[in-house]
C-alpha cells in the first residue's frame, strides 16, 4: 500500500458505496461489513493486477486463517478460488490521477520532463508565492509583445513564484516526514519583504526551456537564510540542495528551447520598458509571508513569523 497516494485510496473509499455491496463482496471475496474488510477490498481493487501482488494478498489471506474466524468470508464458496480479474468498467472508476503513464509533451506546452516519471515519485519544490501587484500584468503584456516583435514568443507563467529549491523527486511515503521536518525548521524564520527590478534570462539545467525573470535586488540575505534552512531538510532526505550562488528571481514567462543568447540581444530594450514605467521604474515587491511546498498535486504552506 505504501505507494498508493492517500488521495487515491480516499477517492476509492468514497466511491465504494457506489458499487453494490454484494457485487463488491463477490469480487474481493470478503464481507464488507467492517473497515478492515473494506481496506482489503481497496488493495484488491487498486493494485492487484500483477502476479506478485496477488501472491502478497494471498499470503495476507493465509495469515488471516491463523486466527479464529472472527470475520469469516461469508460467500467464499460462491466464488472461484482463483481471484477474478476486475472488469474494465470497475477499473475505469479509479483513474490514476497523480500518475498518468502517458507522456505527451504537447499537453504541457511542449515542455519536457527533467526526470523519469515513475509511480510513487513526486516532483517537489519549495518557493515563495508572488501575488501580482497593480500594474504588473500590463507591464508583462508589454514585455511579451515586445519580445514577440523580436521573434521570441513567450508564454506567461500561470502563477508567479520565487524558487527556494531545485525541483527534486520525493518518494510518496517521505512527503509527511519531509514537510514535518521543514515546518519545524522554519518555525523561527521571520517574515520580510524583497524586491526585484532587473530583467535576466535563465535556462533550466537541461537547456530545454528559457525563462525571462526579474532578479531580486533587496532581500538577498534573508532569502539565503531561508535557503540554508530548506537545504538542511533536503540534505537530511538526501535530495539536491539549491544553487550555491543563487540568483533569486521571479520568472515572468518562458519558451521551449535554449533562446538565452537570442533574448540577451534585446534584453536592454525590454529593461527600458520597466525603467521608463509611467510612475517611475517598476519594482516588483514580494511579501515573503509564507513558504509553499508543492509535491505532485499537493500543496503545503509554511507561514513565517510576523
Ligand atoms: P524558476 O522560475 O525558479 O523555476 O527558475 C527558472 C529556471 O532558472 C530554473 O530552471 C532554474 O534551474 C534556472 N536557474 C538557472 N540559474 C539559476 C540560478 N543561478 N539561480 C536560480 N535559478 C537558476
């Protein structure tokens, strides 16, 4: 069970009543009158596809026979001794939401995964969210249209953030201890402000994506303190730490491929849009009030002390 995301098992639990009790009982070979029994049903319904898995379940069944028959299977005699495969219509009721096995980069705007996707591996990163202030969206639109005119089509970020970690791969069963460790370590960290006003071009390690970002000008020291705390947790879980000499930034937009050199050619022109902003040079201000940890499709928040 260790590798089945909780959410997944929960969704199965909540779906169980939709299956007539008798049919479910016949499929799993147990009475569904107790929680324990329904747990056995969950395992069968979600993971019992392979030989080794059904063998493991069979061993669990064998173990149960060593105890008095408190919850004796009621209709065992009615079903064949060998487990029947679940009908496709039942399997389709429990889609594997977090672990799709198809890799289609067109579904992700042409982005390519930096690491192999495997069941039970959760892409995880830690960041400070940036909630756009007045004037930001208009400014971004102007920057993107100028870049477009230069032949570089940029896609704006769906949400804005300042990264405090690399994207690392966390095993599902480490999520809880990992976030607990992080929460404890961040307990005494104080809230602060930082600002950013200079454009810079970044690319990911694989050079498969290029980003237009705004680099932090004030708050660097406090951000380094936060990275030290995050890195400590990363190290304890044997995960990669952040850049030794990070360039803290908020990415504004991105494109596929390595267009670093091309974008540097007109970066100064983009910068002038920011510097000549109608009410004086635009300065992105980020209220560092809470850290967030995104792991798979789960999010955890870690508020900083006032
Ligand atoms: P982000 O918007 O935080 O995801 O950052 C965009 C990309 O910038 C990521 O793929 C980072 O790996 C990359 N990057 C490259 N150099 C640096 C650096 N010195 N500090 C922080 N991020 C960097």
